[in-house]
């Protein structure tokens, strides 16, 4: 049992599980840092996963599938941002509504395009080797680049200003709305890439395959104090426990697997109980458009 | 979290205007979906309405769905009133289902309904309320964001329920627990053998009760004051921490009561996944009903209609069409309310 945890296969499994969570968390962190509540991560994952399957199946290329996933994530983000920033509708409601629409919408598209209730036709992937998966490397690059981009680039400074002090942006002649669109579209593309990983890692789209990952990712964003790299790391911890649970189930060790799978959630609660929730400060204008 | 938008639009006329715009937008988007599926929208809408309301069974199913959604919707709204976003109605409902079914099955078979039904309801509300109280206490004493803790509790409760089921409850290879005592079973209301049951009365009572609390009692005044502006509420002498914990407990208890619809009224046992999705859809009902108990009742009926209507027309368009519409309806009401708020600034007669 212990050996199997320190094996390369286990490590690979952790990474494979972590990628969709991490992309969603990084995407959510960027969107929220610009001041828009991102409860629509679930929708971006689902539509991203479906688009990756549709494009991947039609073209036979998983790379184009990733592009399709990112594009779908950006489209969901565009609808979300239009409602939030132009209509000024409530951002929490937008998120809940988009998640609902995505759950039905992807199944509607499955029916319409493939006349299937739950599964898309098979999609080519990147093989079993995790190292050959460009999405993993993309996630690693994003986790390193995003903190730098937020801290040092013009895009990052404006994104953070839009989230914390939109007035200061207005004062220097930059539109907070436009800034939020740029940030939100990047966030949508990231979450869409997470959706693509869901599809490509199992070789096809399955209805409701995001299975609440968007919500967990958002929780990790908040837990990580809205810092994308820390959010991705928190997701790695979630993935570690998920892989550990699968290992337990396979090796038939006496801990009930239903309880083992609760470890990351119980741990998150324990962290909150012990450390309290004061570690992170939300962007000042979050949700106040 | 900024919850300033829970303030109502200012007048019933503007609320209705927003609802009318949202209805038009939803029908338009629904029509596009139907055209995508290759059908004439007018025909499908006509079929959806005539078939749903022409079929006793489908009306019953509509009411069955609406019963649970009204309860989880009101639950979410109570927390929103007090300034907290309870996305954990899902987990509180699951806790309620488990508590309700376990107590119901533990009662002796001869227990009269007068004792059995209240005992089961108390168990459902207690289990849901306990989860809600934990979320409220974490928010108050550890400043833990209730959105994270709610999501975590959803996962934890679902896992514990599955574990309890596998370990003790599920009968020989099924995912169904032991049946509850006969006295605890709520009567069906007929409707062509559909699942609608006496829990509908419970839902109406809860709507009326919360309406009264919210608009007529000092209790409701306290939780609305805390929701609007905790600092002012504190300065005015309200015990903000106390109010928050109690509101979240009440929210959880109401969400737990929705178990009555599934366990006491329909399945008469604990089942894996029973009521799943009702908590999340309850968030939609609360937002669609604009936090007003009566509005939530109407919203629950609308969502119930979409659910039944989808089945009614499943031979012409995929039944997923109406699932998309649930999201579309919620999105359009949010958009329309925002639009009316910014564009309708001078209401007739000078009333705001």
C-alpha cells in the first residue's frame, strides 16, 4: 500500500486528476480578481468538455479539442460578463443560472448532434503517459506565469485594480468594464481547458462529467485567498486525496472508501476551523458592479 | 459577499414588468432551441401547455417537484435575508432524508400517525438544521466563508449518507433502506397515481410561516436588518452572531423538511441519491422568486412546470430542452430585474 502511494503511477494519477481542478481554480481566481464573482466555473468546465469532445471527434485532433474547449469556456464567460457588466444582473444568480443551463445544454447538444443520451462518440487523447499531455504542462506554465502576470504586467495590474479599486482605473482613463472582460475571457479559457482535460483523459464526453468540480475549485480559490498558484496547489491536494481513495478502493484496505473520499473536504473544514477564514481578503469590489 | 441586490425592486408593478420581460426572453430562447431541434416552436409550446395541464399525472408530478423546490427555495431565501448564501441546501436536504428515513424505520410498525409524522419531520428538520447550524457557527466564530463550508458540507453529508447506507441501511444488494413505519407515511393526493402528497400542505404552511415571520415579526426584522447592513444592525443592538447562526439553522431545518416530500410522501425509505439536485435547484427557485416566500412558491411551480412539460413533449423535442430553459428563466429574470432597476427610474404616480 505504502509503496503504491510513492509509485510513479500514483503520482501520474494525482496529476491527471488535478489538472481540471487546477485550471478551473486558476480561471476562477483571475475572473474574481477583476471583481466578478465566478460561480459559473461548473458551466465553463461542462461546455469546455463538450466542445473538446465535439471538435476532437470531428477533426481527430486532441490539440484542436483543447482549442475548442478554451473557446467554449470563453463563450460562457462572454455571456456571464455581458449579463454581469452590461445588464448589471446579480453575479451569483448568473452563475447558478449558467450552471443549470450548462447541465441541460450539454445534454441537449448530445441529443441534437449525436442522438445520444449520456455519452459522446470516442475522442482521441494523448495516450496514457501523463508527461505527454500538453494540458498538464499548460497548467504548470499557467501556475507559474499567472502570479507573475498579475504582479508585473500591465494586464495584471489593471485586472487587480478593476477588482480592488475600479475608481483608480477610471482616473487613469482605463475602462474597468473592458478590463474585466479581458480578465474574464482569460479565466473562461483556462476553465474551458480544464473541461477539455476531463474529456480527453477519458476519451469522450459524459453528461454531468464536471460533477461539482467547479464548486470545489471555487472553494479552493477562496481558501487560497484568490491567489491562482496557491489555488492550483490546493487543487493538487484535493487530487492527492482523490487518487489515494481510488488506491484504497483497488487494494481493498479496511477503510470504507465512502469515508476515504471525504478526506479533502473534511481537511478543508478542519483548516477553516483551526486557522479561521481570515487568511485571504476578497477583491474589494467583488460582486459590486 | 455583496448582497445589496436583495432589496426588492421597489414596487409590485416593476417586479411584474421584470417578470414579463423575462418571460418573453425565455420563450424566445426556448423557441430557438426548439427550432434547432427542427420543430415549429408554436406547436411545441402549445403541446407543452395542453398536454401538461391536460394530464392529471403530469400535473401531479409538477406539484410533487414544486413541493420540494418551494421548501429548499424558502430555505435558501431565509439565509439570503440574513446576508448569507446557503448553497448547502443540497447537503441539508440529504441529511434530512437520512434522518427522516432512519427515525421512520426505527419506529414500531404500530406507531400512530399523530406521533410518527411529527417525529419524522422533527428528525428531518433537526438533521438539516444541525448542518445549517454548523455552517452558521463556522461563519460567525471562525469567519469561514459560508460558500466554501456549504460546498464542503454538501460533499461530506453525501459521502456519510452513502457510507451509512452501505454499512447499515441498504437491503440485500439494493440501494434502498428499510421501509418506514406505516403511520409515518403521508397520504398521496391522487392525480393519476403521481407522487404528489400531503407534503404540499407542509410546503404551503412553511411559505405562510416564513412570510409571517419575515414581514410581521421582530424575528424577521432582525434577520433582514442583519442581512441589509450588519454594522448598523449591531449598532442598533441586534446580536449579529446570534441572528446569523439562528437564520442558518432555520434555513437548514427548512431544507431538511423537504425530505418529507421524498421519504414520507413518496419512496417511504432511504434511497441513494433521493432528492439529489433539489437543493441546487432550490437556489434557482429562491433567486427566481426574488427571496419573497410567495414569489418562491410561484417560481417552484414554474420550474415544476418546465420539468413536467419536458416529459410531456419528449416525443417532439429532447426533454433536455426544458432543462436548459430552467437556467434560461433564472438568467432572464436576473437580467430583466437589473434592466428594470436601471431603466425604470420614474414609476407612475411618483411612487418608488
